[in-house]
C-alpha cells in the first residue's frame, strides 16, 4: 500500500510541475524594471483549467504527504 501511495505521490508531483510550467505569465523581467503596467485579466479557457488543476493537485499532493507523516 505504501509503495502505491509513493507512486501516486511521484505522479502527482510530476504532473503538478508540468502544469505550473505550462501556465503563461508573459511578464518576465519587465515588471522588475518598471515596464508593463498593472493589467487586470480574467482567466479564460485553458488557462482557467490549468489554474484549477494546479490548486486541486496541490491539495492532493499536500494530503498525500501529510498522510505519509502519520503512516507507520
């Protein structure tokens, strides 16, 4: 059972890294030097689903790791 939980944990971690890498921020270093003003945008389409998937997978990843703390 513990090996299955470890495999699921690794799988969730890899998918979470990929989803975070796919999110488009397009601001780069321009905000550091005063470029690109504060533009408020709503998330739409794939960006919205990537955002939701990041939150859900982050919670699953946290729950699995807390489960590891209390397992024998």
